C-alpha cells in the first residue's frame, strides 16, 4: 500500500472525510456502530491497513482498546508514556513513525509481526485534557503525510466530543435507572420489574427482527419506562388492593410524567414514545393517546406485551402470580385487541421454549 503523500493535505479530501464522519454521527444506532463507523472513515481516507481507538481509564492511567479495524488478537492496555499512542496522549501531540522496523518504542514488535511498517497516532483532546488516542498503521513505510496528521487530528477532536457526549448519556441513563429502581424498591411486589420487562422486550424485539436505533432505544429506555411513577402518590402505588376508578385515573398519568422527565435528555427523545405509550392498546383503547394498530410504534407494542406478562407472573398484594402457561393463554386471548397478534404469537412461542430470559 502506498502512503497518502501530498493527497493528505488535499482540502477536498479533508472535507469529504469530515462530511462522512457527520453522516456516521447521524446514522449510527449504537456506541459500537458509531466508533467503528468513524474508524472506517479514518482507515479509508488515510489509506491505512489498521486503525485503533484507545480511551483513557483515569483510574488506572491506562489506555484501553475500545475499537479496532484490521487488527485482532491484541487488546493489552497501554500505560501513558508507553508505546507511541501512550506518548501521544501523555504529551497531547501527534506522533508519526515512518518506519516501525527502526522504532525504539515498546510494543513495536507486535506491529512488525503483523507486517505493519509505519504509523500515525494522535491524541483525543477535550478542553486541553487528553482522553484517548487514535492510531493508524500501514503495511508500507513512510505512509502518512503532514496533511494526514492535520486531518486525523481534526477527526480526533470530533471523536473526543462524541465520546464525552456518549458518557454523559450513559451517566444520565444510569441515574434514571437508579431512580426507577428506588421507586420499585418501595414496593416489594414490583422490585426488578423494569429489568425483567426490558429483558423480555429485547428478546422479543430481536426475534421479531427489530434492530438498529429502535433496539438501542428499547435497551436504554426499557428500564425507565415507569419512571413517571415518581410523580404518583405512594399511597396509590403501594395500595394493597385494586385501585378505585379515581385512583386509576391518577395512576394513568405516570406515562406522561415519565415523558416529561426523559424529555430533558435530547439524545433519548427519539424513544420518548416508549415511556409515553407503553400502556397503549392495539385496538386504540389504551392511554394516554389512544393510538391504534400500526400507528403505535413496534417497540411500544413489544414493551406492552412484556409489561403485561411480567405483571401477570409476579405476585401482587391482591392476588397470587399466574403460572407462565396461564399468562401465555391470557396474552393469546387478548391478541388482536389489547396486543399485536403477530408479536403475541412470537412472544408466547419464545416463552414456551424457555427462551424469554428475564429471570
């Protein structure tokens, strides 16, 4: 493979690469898909054979391999100051090694073993703080130009911001999940409900061919679908008997309350319907919007089935739990009215084969 040469400084090449990074940011449905997509843009743009992303674990001072393309069998962490990427991150500046065969840096033996001859490593810097590094390798010597250094540094700046935003989302969702668990902990009959519902729903979604962003949002928002119960009186939530009509009207406000809470997280807004509409019914008789049939998103139809199944198969103050067999029969009796018939069939088939998970 030939090096990038003067093409590395081509403004058009840089514009195309950054535009492609923006496309990946817009289209990716998971952390892994996003980081792998950006690495693929880097690899193709710079004509590299191998591309790696390492993120700094501040607790250990190690750079942990988070994603890689064209490389397998090597995931050992690198300490700051060690190897080329370790020096690039520690010193917050790019490093180019024109010929790895003459490199004095640690771990170069691994690169030689795989026929890699040159490399470029740049730090991911966020507000003057290095948070990781991106490294590209080529099987040809002297493959990376000054223009390549500038271009990879520009992409690394975007990637650092992306990683920070992903961590903020994880931290916020983690806080919401903790809050949801705290709500459930007040009622011994509902502890673990959200996690079980999510596990059932994800299993059904995967079997039904749901993937991409829909599945990612289901995994993120499933555990907090009942977060709105924080706005409902404990006397109603923990009532050891069936709710009165008036109390039920109050309880039915929790999806809208939950939507209001989750709406504050911009990246989760595409999945708000999972919180707002998990009590809708296929025939339009549910709440709060009375959505009907295909107007109700598929993952909302899925979580409604999972939610009902868990409610039926767990103990309540006013009744004993149903056996799974009886719960499957009840779901099937409501197929086409309360629930999507095709999804109910798939769910019950999985359950009878012992493939639902969630325990």
